[in-house]
C-alpha cells in the first residue's frame, strides 16, 4: 500500500524536476495550476494535498493531450457522483486503489475509463514492516543516477518517484469550487520490498511510461493499464519512528538510521549530507554552489544505469564517510 509520502521540493524546483520532451522533441517544463496552494512536506498523509502531473487537455479541451501541467490535489479520491455535501463523509478509504479491482469498483472505474490518469509525485514513500516489537518504518525511493555531463540545463537534483494515479473532480451539490482529488494505484510488492509490506504503489519508471499513462487521447485505457506492474528499480533505508506521527514534518523523517541501535540515533555524516541537500532544494533555503550540487538527469529524460551501481552512486552523493543510506534487500532475506 502507500499511506505516507514525502515531497520536499519547492514549487519552482518541482517544476524543473518534471521537465520532459514534447511531441516535437522540445524540452519543456509543465505549467503550474494554482501553484500557491502547494506546500512541500516531509510527511504527507491522506486528506492532505500533494502535487500531480496530468494532461492539459483535462483542463482545456483544445490543448495537445501530450502537454503536461502540475496541480496540487487532495489525496483520497472523491468520485464525481458523490452526492453528500461534505467529502469527509465518504465512508470508505480511497487513498489507495488496488490494480486488480480498479476497473470493477465504481469509485475508480468511471474516472479511469474517462482517461482521468495522473502521476503522483514524491521524493519517496514510507512503509512499515510489522515486527514483534512494533512496526519499523522504511523510506523507499528511486536510485539516484549520477549525471557526469556539464553545461546542460537538465535538473540535477533528487529524482522524484513517479506513481500511477487516478483523479476525479467533484462539485459540491449546493455549488462552489470544484475539488480535485486522487488515489494511488497499488500492486503486489516486488521481491526486494515484499519483506516490508506485501503491497506497493504502481511506479512509472521513465518518460515513456509517464507519457503513455498521461496521454489519454492517444493511449486507450486497455493499453495504459499494462503499465501497472511492480517495480524492481527502487532502493530503501530504515527511518526513525519519528515519522509515525503525521504532525512531524522535518527532514528527520527521511533520515537513515541504523537498525539495532538505540531509538535516538545521531545523524551520520552521510545522512547529514542528504538532509542538507534536501533542505537546500526548497525555495527560500540557502542555495548551494553550483559545483556542490549532485548532478543527475531529470527522471523524465534519463537512461537507467545498472542497478548494481545505485548504492555506490548514492554513497558518492551522500559523502565518502559513513555507510550507504540505501540498501537493497536480497531475495534470500527473511520475510
């Protein structure tokens, strides 16, 4: 499942991180719709709002369906047919949508068949592993691929996790502002993270998958749903139970910890480096010098590197001291 995420980039950097190539091969950044409503957070839960990508044609009928826009939507889908005057009166949880029932359940089927597909953006998501002494949270995200190129205009920051979602637009029965909401599609967990939880979000890895999922005018539903598969291209690290409370919204939520150590673990040099970079990615924060920034391509234009180098690249970024924050779980690990 996916019940908590982090998205710490400021609005301008989020837009830069979502750069893509249009039909003519031109590099573009999606336009923000109501950017002033977006609030970065290290700890987003259902009923909060979060950034999503969608086709501009959903908002402008004569627009190119391949053109993308960014919008802040509420997490937890309210179907357009919902009749009550208050969306909080929904009697069931729609923050996640199972892939095997999304074309059967009325809450999702109508929106999906109308092409209301979106991409939910996050630094990564949190998942909790059930243990005898309680639950251990983990932060799960894309491997960060280092880009050796110099002098280009591509985004060199954190590679955002891109999750498949469905959105809908609900109008209050008595009239008023339209409410845009979304759900995250979930699938069976890949073998690397199944020891943490048996479900995971459907992750769209690379620009071609994102393009097909968003371009509802060119890619029919029956074709698009073939993209909904478990992803092996992820890494993770354990984090403190500090993240358990959604009220806690600081970089410590994503900070790596050492399992088996005391509850309160001092940040290692490597985790301090990661947290420092994430802080500086937000607008209003002191900007690092250009040469100090980790240099990665945008996730929408990159060529995946071999998985075996992911931890090495991540450690280079975090710093030469300390252990890598991200660790891959071997298939032989106990469940």
